[in-house]
C-alpha cells in the first residue's frame, strides 16, 4: 500500500468514526428520536463523505441495536421496547445484585482502584451535567464492579444490558433535568464501601435499593410523560 492509499484509508476510517460517534450520541441523547428515518444520502451530504464510510458507520450502529433496517429496506432509529421494559428491569436488577455481591466476595485490591477511577469519572460528569459522560461512566462503573466479581459471563451479560439500556438511562437523567441529586452519587459510594468491607449481604441490599430507585424513577417519568402527551392530544 502506497502513501496515497494509506492516507485515503486513514481518512475513511476517521470519517467512519466521526459519523458513528455523532449518530450514536444523537440517538442515545434522543436528539434522533426512536423511529426517525436514516437516509444515507442526507448523511453523505451532512458529513461530506461518500456512502461507503456512511454505510460502515451504520453497520456499527445496527450491531449495537441503535438502528434497524425494515423489510422495505428503509433504515430507522430503533424503537424503544417499552412493552418489554418489565423484563429488562428484572434482568437489570438481578445483574446489579449478583455482580455487586460477587465483587464483595471476590475482589482484589486492584479492582477497588479501578472502581474508584470510574466513580470519580462519574462524579465529574454529574458535576458538569455531562449526560453522555454520566451514561458512559455509570456503565463503566458497574462493569468494573462486575469484573471484580470474577465471572466473565455476568460481565458479558451486564455489559449487554447496560448498552441496550443507554436510551432508557437518558430518560432517568431527563427526569432530574440532567441535575442528578448528590444522594444518588452517594449510592455508588455506599456500594463501594460494602464491597471494600466484603459485606456481601449489605452489598446485595444496597445494589437492590439502587436498582429499585432507578427503575422507579424511570417508570414515574415515563408515566408522567405519557399523561402529558395524552393531555396535549385532547
């Protein structure tokens, strides 16, 4: 491969990353609502790129479940399965509990350091009202806990659930107008202390309460939003 080909490959790779990251963020932040059409030509014009890097970026988004190609070959932002939320919440709550319990039982000192790094990043994102930062650092915090539990199957399952739930978590932060109360940052800190002290029972209790708080807040927000939309439709 000569220098010209290398430069073109680099530019295409950079273009793919730019399109992917921009659209992913817009989808997670709900700036591109569920059901929104995705048009390759419009994206090509917007990013001043050929269709090839656009398609590569869309393949990555589809692999993450953020966009869907319909039977008529139209592409849309994937809908949020609100009817399936009870099952999702049950699975999420279970994973909060089991991973935190195992972290309390099995962690090494280096695991605590990794968890604290992610908690600090989460706290910084909360302070800065950086919603995308809150979503990503919250994910990384809980994955660090799962990794401390020493069960790779739970790590993989929890990662999948957290990734699938990114737009749901966006609704959680929206319910606070993106200003997360300090007490909810403190819930992470209490979980860390229980893990450090190897208090499996307390770790389980705190993780369960943490999950219940998040699930309850999201349900209340969705219900309130649904009522508001019904009023507007009258």
